[in-house]
């Protein structure tokens, strides 16, 4: 306990994340809210005025952020190329011929999200950009499309054993309890999948909403009513998290669009490289996949008669179009770094450690991870912080055996971490879902949160039942 107390600033460590969320909902300006929260946190931690630029240099001068920055830029280029070649418009027309209803359109988006399971970054952008025009014609709100894209990204990635999520998660388990190697860690991960209630229910919830088994409620009901009755897929005054460069780019005049060459082939390239590198290198090279697809698509465009100058102008416009998302991600990374420096997660752990009894362990671990991931916007960071506490405790309570308690507790870490990654305004995948759907980011978070909280509440009850019935 003393070691934990030594690395956090107490309740003050919660202030930056709390301020950022409150300001974001109040002002509806995510960049401003994050910047103010970072600046306030710097002052509270005693680093002075120069601490703010120092924080930005530390947080953004990392391989992690530069990789995400490049990924965003290349995705912007590829989407712009899709627009300029008329690929997305033609895919929309193909789907329109099938005369999809609002229900079927949502189900198609749901299935697409589950199909692109290998990357929680690619999935929301792919679903949003591919389905946006069709969803607009079906009068589905951008908030609903962003929700569908978001709910089939991280929640799906954490359930599939051949993703970067699984590799990272199993790596944290090696050396804990009786888990001595990667094979044993993967075996334990597979056992946790049926107990990852939050991820499973999040994905199912989308399908049930799309099929109207569960009625819309909360702010999403209002958004859907607006879109259906008024034809407004965005509310008046909304600020979509995607520039007009990626939503209003017309096809190049005279181009003969080939759906396979201009859309399907680049997508196949992205999927093949991502999955291929994961199998051979144990890491899905998503950024490199988008780079390769963008270059090849650019070559195809030149062969189809698009001038080189137009191709470069389109690529630049694509990069410009994702700048709103990049700004949000930059300050979110800075706030995450600040939360780490102030020991936000360690403080949350310190005030809950004393309650961790065997019966309550899965439930409290889930709640702890949900709070930490929502406050920091990172699931992987939550896994890294909580797993060293939760897994050894579970093994100790179970006498070193891989019992239901151990499996449920580790699953609770995964599900609780995904909660924040799924719905925090600070989360990169939430930002990407808003970007892909061209939705106002705060509107996306505001409409999604009641659904996420509903699923989280059900999951928490299930962990309580497991703790008291099976432990």
C-alpha cells in the first residue's frame, strides 16, 4: 500500500480527467476541454507554466503517438482517394440497389464492424466511411452510425484470440500464478472469453437495437427521431470530427470507376498486410498496411488517367480532413501522460484495495478498470496497471488453481478496460468512430454513454452473481 501511495497525488490526480469530461459536455469543444484540463493538471502538480509545453513534447514525441499520427494521415489519404475515384459513391449505389431498410443498413454496418475484427483502429473508420452515405440516405443519425462503429471495434478486438489485443493481454499474464509461458497464457485467455460480459453484451446490444428488439432510449432516441422525421443526420450546430475534404470531395471528372480496383483491392491489401504481419511478426502493422494501400491506389488512379498533381492534391486534402481528429488525439495523449504522471490509476486502486474480497473481486475489479479506463481513455494502460494487482490476488484466493474466480477476474480486467476505450471522450477509438461517421464527437459520446452504462451495469451484476454463487 505504501508503494502505491508514493506514486500518486491523491484526489487531486482525478481533477484533470474530471475537468476534461465536464468541460467537453458543457462546451462541446473537445480540444479546448482537453487543453484546459492539461494546463490545470500541470499547475496542480506544481510544474509551472513551462510544464505545459514540456508535457506536449513528452506525450507527443513518442513512437506510439507518431505511429497513430501516421495511421490517421494515411487513412485520410485513402478515404480521400476513395472519394476522388468515386469508389464510395459506387459502393453506396450497389448497396442501394438492394433497397436496404433502416434496420438492414444498421445490420450491415454491424456485420462489417465484426468482420474487420483485427484492428480497433481500422474498424470504426472503415465502417463509418463505407456506410456513411448509405446511412444518410436511410436517415440514420451520424450518432447512431458512430455508436455502431465504436461498439464493433474494441469490444470485438478483445474477444478474438488472433488480434494485437490478445497478444498484449496474454503477455501480461505470463509469470502470474501458474502461467509460465505464452501457450498457458493463451489457454487462460481463451477461457476468459465467455466471461467477458461487457464486450460480448456490447456487440449483442447493437444487433438488438438495430433489429428493434431493444427500443432506442436516452439522447440516442432524440437523435434518431431528428434524423428520421426531419432528415437531419447531424443536429443543428454540430461540428463533425472530419473535415469537408473527406465528406464533400467529388469524383474526378471522366474517371471510370472500377469498384474492385478502387475499393475492394485496397481493402484486401490492408486486411492481408495487417493479418499477415500479425501471424508472422506477432504485431499487426496497420499503419504500414494503409501506407501500402494508399500508394497502390494512387498508382491505380494515375493509370486511370487522374493527373499526378490532382492525386497529390487529393492526398493533401485527405490529410487535412483528419486534422480535427488528430488534434483531439494529441491532447488526449497529453492528458493520458499527465494522468500517468499524477498517478490517477494508482490512486483509484489505493482507495479500493481494501475491499477486494474473493466474493467481490470480479465485480470490484470490473468497476475499478471501468473507472480508470474512462478517466484515462486507455484500455491497454488500464490492463498494464490493474493486471499485476488483480491476477495475483485471484490466484492467491483460489489456491494457485485456474478457477472460475481467476478466469472471471481476468475477464473483468478485459471488459472494464474496454468500457473506457469504448465510450470515454478521451479514447482514441471513440475519436476514430466519430471521425469515420463524420459525427460530432461529444454528440457521439453523449448518445452512446447511456447504452454503454446499461451494458456495464448488467455486466457488473453478472460478476457479482459469479462471485457469490461460484466462489
